[in-house]
C-alpha cells in the first residue's frame, strides 16, 4: 500500500481489531476502519504510533489526501476547541489517516472525547 500523504510504502503493523498500517517514510498510521464503536478496542494499541511528532507536523497541512482503500478524497476532520485536532477520514469507507504522533496525542485524556466525536458512529 502507498501512503496517502508522502507516497511512501506502508506495512501492516497490526490487524487485531482493524488493520493498521504504518508508513516507512513519514511514520503516519492508516486505520482500515476507525469508528466510535471500535475506538476503545483500538485505544490499547497506542504503541503503534512510533513516529516523530515534528515529522507528522510537516504533513499536517495537506488538503487533498486520497484514500488508499477506495481512492476517494478523504475528508479533513478538525476541531479547535477545546483542543486542536486535525486528521483525514474517508467518509466512504471510514478509513482514517493520522500523521506521526497524532494517535498518541488524541488518545490522551485531554483529547479523547473530542477525537471520538469526530469519528463516524459505526
């Protein structure tokens, strides 16, 4: 699979709850299916986010990101209050891409509720 952000190669790193792939170049994480319903099960896999936050920030401003699963342009989900969250979600197949460091950040107590609210219910 090709990374939707930097076009680097991605490798499957986990498939217990949903398939998760990590980019070998930018270290972004691609979740084959991430919803409010399965977030609690996926939350325990925070160790998968091994990337450097500063590298992730380099790719944060990309606007047109194509879903590797269904080739649709992914929607940018964002919120600025009470915390700043920004990530890509495919509204067609519910695949999600998080830049390096974002998953660790969004799974913290400070961000979790706002992140959950931006995910599709099912």
